[in-house]
């Protein structure tokens, strides 16, 4: 069976869980505790060359790293990655844009906020926000004119871009002005099999 | 004929020129002047959604953006991108690593140095160097134990990673300790059809 190594709040790992769910693939989930240094242990470093999650261990035991590469590998031959060469290249282009222009600019301020370091590191956050807002502005312009990032259908590009973008508020981003992004995120969440980052706690579970 | 829009010093565009040369593909090269704002002109924005180089315009007139996506598109079906699904995913993983962990950390200090702003922006450079050295350390460890980034052969992963890494000294990086990287870069430069960023000026041309 497939095995996914992730951490509880990892946005890059979340992307893989969304796609695995939408593909209906069963997998073992191994959630590492970053605070306890579990990604730095020798056994994990043997399957993750840079000691990071996510790692997807294939049925034959070989590990795959880098969320974008894992998404493309799993989506091959499915409706989540078009067969047309031009559309495939477009999907990959959005995945590279996310890693280069958005991921770190959202993830780092988010971690600082979650760890109560936002005040102390406000200069770093301001610089990262400048980068991140520039990327979000580009995405919003696109989303205002297109239902999906590539072609006429939901693809792994929508999965890859929506994960951290939907977590940007946790990193102190003001997302109210990005109406294109907001409506697109609602379409993404409405896709069959989509799963939230954390289990949703309903009223019954709270009572 | 294929048409490549680039700029004179763009490392991301250089990657495409190396692969086009190695594939023996003829193309028109249109070199834009960033100082004159040529990437911001309306005609260019119509083919480059985020007003950036490189753009590869295909024979049918459709434009492709993002250097990683262009490399993968051109390399499909050639020895520069393995057919094996696992090795393909490994190649893509390295391309994502480069965009997430190395490209900006090298490119931004390089631009600041080239524009004479290194002194004024030394705090920014110091922060970017911290990120960049972490990525270079990972790459160097890999290169010490492997001739090529993926499998037993030179692939687009070697092209994509070597471009900015070979320009890191222009961004103030001290590369002397990275012996794995140095030897790997020499192997990359030795590949048939490899081309330098700028035309090499021989002694005759200087005399």
C-alpha cells in the first residue's frame, strides 16, 4: 500500500492527501511531529533526502519527494493531469509558479504566526508579504477571468495553488480584496473528494 | 519555427537555450531589454501572463511560460527526460527544489550585485544567502555521491540546477567549499551542445 509521511499542519502534504482522496487511493498515513524533530531522525532521512515532508513511499518501497513531483506522478493518466502536451505544460507552469512565488512567502509567515513569533519577526514577515502579495495579485487576476487554472477543468494545478493560498490568512495576509481567489477557492473546495487540512469538528463532536 | 523570448542575463532563459542547443532545434531568439521595460509592453504581456522571460512560442503560436515547464515540454520523448515514471518524478522533484530553494536566493543577490546595490542592500543579501547556502549544501552533498542528479545520465534536472548555481558567485556566494558542486558543474559544461550564458570571447576577438 502507498504510505504518506506528512506533518499535521503541512500544506505541501495536504495537497497530496487531497489528490489521494480524489483518486480514491488507500494509503497509510504517518504523521511526524516536527517539534520532536522526527523529520531529522536517521530512518526518515534515508527516505527523504532533505529531511522534509511530504514523502510518498510507493508500493515497491521507493520514496518520492517534493509535493509537485508527487502530484504529477499520481495524476498521470487521470483526469487531474491533461494528456494534451500544451495543457500538461500549463499545469506544470502553475506548479512551478506556486513553489517559486507563493509557497515560502505564505508558509514562513504562517509558521511564525502559529509559533507566536509574528511580533518579534515583523520585519521578515513584511518582506515576505511583499513577495506574497505580488504573487497573489497575479493569481487573482487570472482567477477573475477563468474558472480553473488550466483549460476547462479542475486539475492538480488547482490543488497545488489552493493549498497555501487558502492558508494565507493564518500568515497574516489580508485576503478580502482578492475576490477572484475567493470564488475560485470555493469552487476547489466543492470538488468531489476534496478534504480539509484538519478534520472538521461538527456540533455533535463538540457536544 | 520556435521563438524564444529571453533577456541577456536571464538564468532561467539560459536553461532553455542550453536544451534547445542540445536537442539541435532551430529557433528565433528575441532578447528583450529589461532596463527599457520591454517585458512590460502590452504585446509581450499577451504572451507572458506575468510579464516575465523566458517564453517559448511554439510552432502553432501558443506561448509557454515558466522555465521548468518549458524544459519538461521540450525534453519529452528525448534522452533528457527519462521515460521511467519514477525517474521522471525524480527529475521533476529536482526542478521544483531549484525553484523553491535556490533560484530566488541566487538570482536576487546577483541582480543586486550586477546593479551596484550590494552594499546598500546587504541585509537582504545576507538573508537570501542564508537560504541559498542551505540549498547549496544539500545539492553539494548529493553531488559528492552522484555523477548526475537523477539516475545514471545527464537530464534536464542537471540543466535546471546548474544554471543559477554556476552564477552564484556573481551574487556574492563563496563557492570554494562546494567541491561536489564544482566537479558536477564541470561535467555539465562538458556535455555535447552545452552553451555558455554569454558568447565566449576568445583571445583573437580581444586582440
